C-alpha cells in the first residue's frame, strides 16, 4: 500500500493542494473519521488517470477531485468521496469493478458502477446508449441514493467547466442537463444544485437568450438593489414590531426562472416587473403564518399568488409559504416564508435527510419519500423497451411543473401539468383507473380529456367490468396511466386473439377433414413447443394474430389427412372463405334455402335479432344483412336482382353490441341506477362514458354506452326501463 506521504511525489502542485483541502474539509465535517480510504482512492486515481488530460489541457484528475469537493460540500460520507474520486476510473481507465470491490468494498464498487455509462460497443446509437445509461443509473439510485449525489456532482462540475468543449457538445450536454439532471435534482428537493444546473444549462443551451436576460438584470441591478435594500429594511422593521424573529434574504431572480416566466407568459423581458424576491426565514411554523399576515397587512397581496406549501408540501417535501405583494413605489415582489429546517430541506433535499440518517443506519436512506417517488418511476419505466419512448416518458415524469388536485375526501393527488381525470384515477389506484368511465370536477361532469387544474376536486366515476380504451393512450400524461392501460389492452387483445385462433384452428380442421376430436391436447402442446411456445394458448394467440396459418399447424398434427384433402380439392377451386354452415354454432343469420354463403351484419344499421332484415349480395364479400328500415339498403336495392331473403337462425345464444346515448340531468346516483336497470334487464355493459352535454350549459350530461343485447325485444325493454329513471331526458340508439 502506498503511504499517504508518498502520494504527492511528483504530483501537480495544484492537484496536491486541492486534495489537501478536501482532506481538511472532510476532517472538519467528520471529526475522528478515518480518511485512509480517501487517500488510497486518490493514490489509485493518480496512477490510473496518469497522463490523461481534460479538453481544457488540465490534468484529468482535477475533475474527479472537484467532484469529491462538491460531494464534501454536501457533507457526504467517506464512501461517497471515495466513489467520487474513482467515479470515472472504470469508464476511462484499465481499472475493473472487481478491483475496486476488492480494495474499497461493495458500496464503493456499486456506486461507481451506477454512474458508469454502458459500453459504446453494445449499443447501436447514441440515443439508445443514453437511454440505457440513464435507466441503469435510475435503477442504481433506488438501491443507493449516493449514486445520484455522485452523478449530480459529476454533472455539476462538467457544467461549470463546459466552456472548454466544442459548441455542438455544449449544446447536447446542456440540453440533457435541463431535461434530465436538473429535474432529478428538483424531484429530490436539492434546490441549490438544481438552480446552478438550470442556470448553467440555460447559458449553454441558448446563449443569446441568456445574454439578453443577464444584461437586462444587470442594467436594472443598481435600481433593484437599492429597492431590495429598502424592502429588506421595511420587512425587518415590520416583523420586529410584531415580535417575529427572522432573517431576511433579498435577491434578484435567477436567469433561468425569468426565462421560464417569459416563455410561459409569452412576454418580453421589459414586461417582467417582478425581478425581486425576498426570503423570510423564521423559527417556527406559527411565525411563518404570522409573517405572512404582517406582510399582507402592510402591502397589498396579488390575488392568486398565495400558495401554502406548508400545509400541502410538494412531493419533494419542499415547504414554504409563497406570496407576491405590491411593495413600496408600486413595485411588486415575491416572498417565500419558511423555517430554518424547511430552508435546509429546500436547499439540500435528499442530501439533508442523508446527513440525518447517516449516524443511525450506516447511511442508506431507504424510506425517504423522494426515494419512493424514484422507485415508482423506475417500476413504471421497467416495461418500456423502446429507448425513445423511455426517454420521452421519463421527461414527462421529471417535468417540474405539477398540479395539485383533491379527491372528494381531501386527499392530495399531485400530477404533471395537463394531466387528465384518467391520470388522476390511475394515481389513486390501478383498479380505479381501469374502471373509470367519467369524472366530475368540482361537482360538474367533464370530458375525460379535461386538463386538471390546481385545486380541482376530482370525483372519478367508475363502472364495474369496464375496461380502458385504446384512445386513452393519446390523452393521458403520466407514464403510470399509460403503462397500466397498455397492459390491460395487451391482455384483452391477447385473450381475443387466443379465442379467434382456437376457433380458426377447429374450423380449418373441419374444412380439411381432419378428425379434430381425435387430436389430443398433448399433440397440440407438442406443436406449440415446436414453434417455441411454452403453452398451447400461446399457439392459439399466434394463430389469432395471424403470425402463421392454421394449415401449417394442421400439417404437423395430421399430415395424411391434410394431404388427402389437398388431393381431393379441385385444382380450379378458389380458396373458399370459411363458409358459415347450418350446423355451425357461430351462425346467427342465414340465407333462406342456401347453406354455405358468407353473411355478415351491415355496420350502417347493425341489425339485431328480432328486427326485420334483408340481404344484399355484395361483390365478393358475401351477403350483407341490413335492417329493413335502413336507408342505405333502400338506396342499394334498386338493383333488385341483388336482393336476397335472409332470416334469423334459431337456437343461438349470441348477443349484439348496441350503442345507446342517454341524455340526462346530472344528479347523484344516476349512473349506478342506470347500470342497475341495465343489469336487471339481463343485458351487459361493454363500455360506458359520461360527458358534459356540450349543447346545453345547464350541467346536464350525456352518457354513451355499448350494451350486449340478445334481440330487439330485450333492447326495447332496456330502453323503456332507462327512460323511466328520473332525470333521464332521452335515450337514443346510435347507428
Ligand atoms: Mn465524470
């Protein structure tokens, strides 16, 4: 082992002095802690990064060393500093993870692994590599929060020294910082790191806009600073008079937050009048509210700008009171009021908890709320295989702007901006999301694509047995909702495909004269295995999706019979579409006097059993069956020779999907009464959605339903029963 004293021999004097400073800082923060591992890490890094230079021409080791300094400023532990010094060693030198594990232990090795990018060879393009590296880092972060501290410190130092890189790389790194790392810092409550990352990111992403804002701030600096001084004194005097002990910080707003405001409000820099911000840090929650009262008593508050994040903390545990008031000389300024403890958490976030936990549990903070958020994020993202989609949904989830909505019982649900009632429903519970058919916001029914606003009370309307629709995927904003909807759609589509595939196989077997009854489950199972499927059901699904033909399967099951069928077939016969025969249990309609003609129900009028029907011979698609009253078919039937008599086949248990629209007053309990009536008549609801009635502005609603009905009589009974419900204005069948 190299002795600490030897480490500095021949070392760049600047490096040596920065390392000394690091050890000194660490000793001050952790008196009595052993710094040997930090010395060893430095010695190893010196050896491994020897001769490497940064783009700026400095020795490479400056970077890991400064990263360790940033970590030390967060008062991180020795493990964290060691991993910080070695964070680029595996990626950029010949050191392996195994060697690090042997010399420094598991924690250091797994921290370094967490921030090491994936190898360039394994991935096709940069986008994919970036997505997979971020995913890997997120997974590692969940296991050990130190990974994120190291990654953010790494990014922060790279951003501080970004000037040395070529323009194109500056832009890319700045954008990634704004889109991924600053939001992660924000979600983990690390206000100080986030602010610096944002301002640096902005500076390199859009240098012109940055310069414009920086100059504007500068030109007003003198005037603003004297005003800030005036405000600070005034606030101080007023609080002291009320006996509130507080320290006041007065500052100009950051360039990035001004820029965000310009973009949001679509205004120019000269129109931004409140560049001033004041922070009041006091000793108790009681005094926070007292200070707010004092301010409002003195200066006029701007309506809509008062926010109580003490009563309702942000998801990242941020707490403060916010207000804006019209100050001296009509100059508005923003105020944040908080306690010392809240201030610490606002600045340091998860790093603050980290310190607190360190002494007790060996450092790994498992139960922090911020980590819960992270863990959920990782879980939702797990399914996303497409790197583009992964990054896109990650960015939405990291999007710092959020809205606060409430359940009727007052539970707070935090959602990204423009989230819909469907997102809200899934945020409550997966089951609530799946069963969601509509929503009331502040007591009124809204469309499912409604964008939830701050303070909305959202009441989700649910319906047993309801399933999410594909259309929802284009409306929802959260990846949780998106992934849950996709999961349900995949399972239902698969179930459908399995059913279709199984029927198709049986029908094809019958057509080819294969003795289906004699084929055992085991035989089919064996064929499934041949195709690489673990179960027979997978084979059915593949057939249903049309991945290969039933014939291919049947040749394997009964080769002689299929070949015999081929020999018997007339060479000129066109491949017959699966005919609907008299004995087929699928048959619901038949053409009078003929057995094997394709028939289908026309989509325009969707006739149901019991209605009078007429057949129309189409060109090449068999017989279309219309309701006799259908205007379409009346127009078509001038070609009399194409008309054909059809009748409902007997003794089948099929049902027909019928769309109904119910116009109704919006009253409590109506939905449940409606569904009760439908079930009572023996029908089944396939889909249901409640919407506001756009034509009226009186709070009335429209409910669209798809019902299964056996025949016309049952439909008439259902419609009559729905009409009898009080509040229902009309029921209409939609074609
Ligand atoms: Mn690095």
